């Protein structure tokens, strides 16, 4: 199982859900949306960095 890819998908979905909660016209879910957006973006970014790092170190011979 490729966990960075799994967390990349989970973080992206959390950030998207948070973004759509921020668009609530009545303003009831804006705080929850901001929290989900920030946490989802952090999970997405960290797993993207891990995935890129794994690709770079695994194929290091092809890059040099």
C-alpha cells in the first residue's frame, strides 16, 4: 500500500470539503471549513513532499 498516495487523496478531499464549507452563505460552517481546509492542505502538502522525495530517491540513478 502506498501510504503517501493514500494521504494525498485524503488530504485533497479534506481540503476540498473545507473549501466548500467555507462557501456556506449562512456562515454556520465557516470555522469548520477553515479548520478542514488548513488541516487538509497540510496533509496534502506533506504527503506530496514525501511522494516526490520517494520518487527522487528511488530513481536517483536515472536523474543523474
